[in-house]
C-alpha cells in the first residue's frame, strides 16, 4: 500500500548569515543590516513497504552547500527595477535613487532576484534545488518546498509540484 509522506529537512547546517536591504519603492529602502537565516526543505513522496524512498543525505548536503555560498556575504538583487549595479575594478557600486553605495566584490553575492526578501530567497533556493529535476523525479519526489526563515516564526516558502 502506498502512502503520501512528507520528509522535512531542517538542520543546523542549513543556515547562513548575510547582509541585505529591502527595496520598498523607487525612493525608499531599508538601511543595510543582516540576518541569521535558516532554511528547511520538504519533499513529498509516495512511500511503500521499504520504509525509505530515497537517500535524504543527498539533499541535506546540497542544501548545506547552497547555504554556504550565501554565508557571510552581502546579497544584492540583479533584477530590481530600482537598483543599478556597476562593476568597477574590485568594487560593485549599487545606485539606488540618489544614493551611490560601494561594496567590495569579495563581500557581495549578486543573485538573479528582484529583491532580497524571504519570498524571493525561497524561490531562488527552490530553483537551485530543482537544478537536477530529473534526479528528483527519479527518486519519486512529487512535490518540493523550500522555506527560508530570518528569525523564529518569520518565513517565506516556495513550493513546486513535479
């Protein structure tokens, strides 16, 4: 008999610390600040008599590696209509409204998102987890969800059925 099961992976290793600012409009943004983020992954599968449908360790390691790419970085969105980024030597210059905000390249990670928010980060993580879609399907995973937290009780989640 097959049963619907959701496996949730939420480990201490699935964390990262990063700086950012949220953009509210063409002229209003938050001050630079940071969060200690955590990330959880849920995988929905039909489980049968084996009692184990796939090797969770693969997904734990992948999620941990993604978190490490963001750790101790300042995150900037490349798709914001209100933020222009210019690369000059070893610097990124962020232009917002009438502000010119310089960053050392080594401190910055530019993500293909519209804003550095929980909503956007959860969709970015989901996209990263879906890089090997055929493997997920091969494992029998029917639905995947990624939740990004920036504190207790505050998260954004992106979900996709496969």
